[in-house]
C-alpha cells in the first residue's frame, strides 16, 4: 500500500490560533497513522487574488508568480487536503478565500486536479454554535466545492473558542480532529461529521 500524502493548509493569522491547533491535531493523527504530512501557514505566504485572465483554462497553469506556484504541485499530489480556517464575518477568512479562488487554475485543460481527493475541513468560531457564527456558510461552501470537484469530504471538525489556544480545553473536539487525521491517512470512504 502506498503511503498517503496529506496536505494541511492553515488559514489562521495566529500560529497558535484555535483552527491552527485543531489542524495540528489532524496532522498528528495522520502522521501517527503512517501518512506523509506537510503543513503550510497561509498567512505567511504571498497568495495574490486571481486576476481572471483565464490563461490557466487553456494551459492548466497559473501565470501569477507567487507562493501558489509551490502549492499547486502539492495540491495535485495530495491524497487528502485539510483546510483549516477561523470564521470571520460569517464564513472563512481572507487567507483561505484567496487560496480557494486560485484553485481555478486546477480546473484548466478541462479536468479538475482535485477530483477523487479526500478533504478534511476544520473550523473554529467565537459564537455559541455553527449557525449563529456563520460556520454553516463555510460548511455549505465546502460541500458545494467538493460536489463540483467530484471530491469526498472525509469529515468536518468545528468548535467554538474565542481566545487563542482555548480549543485545547475541549477534549472531544481535539479527539475528533485527531480521528479525522487517522481517517484521511487510511483513505477511508466513510464520511463523518
């Protein structure tokens, strides 16, 4: 059996922010289960907005020279992709949105490079539940993205926490994150919420 590659993309501007800490638990679970895990902090990367030139649609390559150029091959090679974002203003934050907009280049030459991949989605928010916080908007967006891309959602992990690091006190949420990592490493087709 081939060793699965799991790519972790953390959108939090805080290195020890709640979504980043959950993403680290996903990484730990995947690594402990034998996967090759690579993580990136999007806040530290230069990811410019898509300029809508459509060059990628004919060539399959984006012409914008920024840090997405290093992520494109990793996205193509990954078996599982984890997106971690805090909820800002009722959806994902700007760092994650810029990343997702640049996935347009992965659609080039008529076929999606994301088809068949497994996704893990990690969200944290300051309100009391996923509805009033707006996390439900992000959840729905990722469901739509994966449906469109013909990709699978291996699981969502989300929880409420305000202060940096506060999520660590929620043992059940931390355990769900770890379990998601193990599931991604195993390549399980079982979808979990």
